[in-house]
C-alpha cells in the first residue's frame, strides 16, 4: 500500500506495469498469477474492518496531475482543493514527482 487515508478507510496503490512484464519482478511467475495475487491481497485488505476502499493507479497517471486528481475523486475521496491545471502545477507537480520517484525507488 502506497497511500493510506485512515479517516476515510481508503488505501491507494501505484501499480506499474513492470510487475506483469519485467522478468526481474516476475521471478519466473506467470503474469496472470501475479495479477491474481494482487486481487487476493485487495480482498484480504477489504476484509479488514478499517478498510473501506482501494484505488489503484499507474505511474503514468501522475502526469498530468489532473488525471491523478480525477482518479482519486472518482474513487469518492473528498477534497477542498480545485482540480489542478497546468497553470497551478509547476512547483506542486515537481514536488509530487520527486516524492513518487523516491517511493518507487524503495
């Protein structure tokens, strides 16, 4: 789990496609099995009393940031911020990409 909104009981996961294609991630496993395991993990998380939802996105969904905003809003996550636009994002987007890159590098 990459993000957790405890007050909303919502988990967020950034899922790159590499785990289904890259032999280094697959480690001999079939991509279908990797996919099934992800779905089993989602079901296990959703069975926990504090988890009410899970949203997945691809790293490509972070640019433009408005796409990521739409994914989170589409999942029912509230906000008091307007939808990001290119005019409002120079600094914020740069910070988000550095943070996301650092998380993915772990």
